[in-house]
C-alpha cells in the first residue's frame, strides 16, 4: 500500500478521505485539519490563552501536543474524578505528558471541590453516573477556565464522538441540543467559549497520530462507559461506516450546513448562582452547588449517627 501523497509505504488507509498515508503525511494531515478548523470556525487567535481539558486519553493529549506545536498559549486541566482503578492511571498519564514537555497542567480533584468522588456521589445523588460526571466536569472546566482567565476551553472530541452525539440528538429530535452542537460555542458572561478543534478527525487517525508522535496515553476506557448509550451509538455508526465509508463525516458536515435551522425551544437566560457565583440557567443554586449540598447533608448525618453511637 503506497502513500497517496509521496508514494512511500503507507501505514493507514482512510477510506472516508480517499487516502492512504505514510507516517509523515498522516501527521501532516492531522495537524493541518486542526489548524484549518481553528481558522474556519474562528476558535481562537494566537494572542489568546487556551485551556485544554485533559483526560489522559489519546484525543486530548494529541490536541494539547498539536496546539503547543502550533505555537498557541496553551495549558492543560485534569479533573480527578476519583473513579476507582481509572482516575489514578489517567492522572499519571496526563502528569507524565506535561512533565516530559515542560507544559503546565492544572489538576483539580472532585473530592476537594465537591466533598465526594464520583463513585461516592453516584451512591448519594439521584441520576446516572455518566450524567453526573458530565455535569461536574462541565462545571469545573468552565469554573477553572474562568478563574484562570483563559479565553477558550478546548476539548478533544473527535469525529466519532461528534457523530455519535449527533445521532443521539437526532433520535430524540432535541432541538435545543441540536442548536448547540457546533465546533465553537461563543462565551457569554462567565461562560467561557468552548471549542472542539478535532471534530473532523476520526478516532483511528488520532490513535495512529499518537503512535507516530510517541504520545503515551492511557489505553483503558472509563469503566462507566461500558454499556453507556454513547457506546451503542458509536457501534451503530461503525457498522454503517464499514459498509458505507464517509457515513460519519458526511453526517456531521451536512448537519453543520443546516444546523442554524434548529432553534432552542426558549432563549436561555443565565443567572448567577447565589452560592458560587457561576452561571446557571434556572434561578437558585446551580446543579453543582445542589449536589454539594446533598453530599454535605449526608456527611453531617454520618457524623451525627457516629456521635449518637458513641
Ligand atoms: P469524554 O466525555 O470522556 O468523551 O471526553 C471528552 C473530552 O472531555 C476529552 O477529550 C477531554 O478533552 C475532556 N475530558 C474528559 N475527561 C476529563 C477529565 N477527567 N479532566 C479533564 N478533561 C476531561
Ligand atoms: Zn507520504
Ligand atoms: Zn453554584
């Protein structure tokens, strides 16, 4: 198999792009796609400070590597969720990556911010683990980006992630989510701009990129992801992609052309949470502060019970 660009030995075949690429040209393609998404969607400028949300997986570490290579002012943020058997090695992969390259990684722990790890929270609060995890991650990412005076928050969502999210939103015809699914969401007040520079790059390309670039990421998936709806949606799309290459990329690209036809059911008015001051769509304490309250109430009950038993 020959590289479509230079004719040397190719290591990957990208049917959806009609390309076979050698290591050098796969790297060039990935970096070019990221740079062009940043430009096309006006994600950020070279003067702005960017915070990349780092999970320790291939996508976010590759994104951090690429943004730093491209000369952007970029730091990382790792949220230690306290997931048994998963958070410790993913934190280590993120810290090793930052240390080896002299990059700045902020680490926050959910236990310190909320009073409970994700595992504990799942036991105390109503709601599924993955949805609670999404809530606390979004909150902490935004809070840390706002407090650190970063102009944009970048995540490593790739083509497979975006196509699966889109399929999920379409199956529910969720107009609000569809209107908000875009590679860049402008900031507003204390909500920091959110950007996804890798939405046109597939999971396979990113894995190959990391291998070629020597980026050591955590291979393991989150134990909670197993059985999650997002995995089922990805499976369906992978099966379609096998038979009809380009399914994912055209699904996403065509959607982006018609997306402005979708409108959120009602305009979202943001309030400041009376407790933490961060933005929330409903009046009263934000969801994070309500979860924090649940955790604190439980902790005081436990203390009282121990006191009564003594
Ligand atoms: P996921 O929601 O796990 O599919 O991850 C999507 C993106 O969220 C990743 O590419 C990261 O940019 C970010 N992310 C996921 N987990 C964490 C974490 N523990 N700390 C910081 N960012 C994260
Ligand atoms: Zn080549
Ligand atoms: Zn709050």
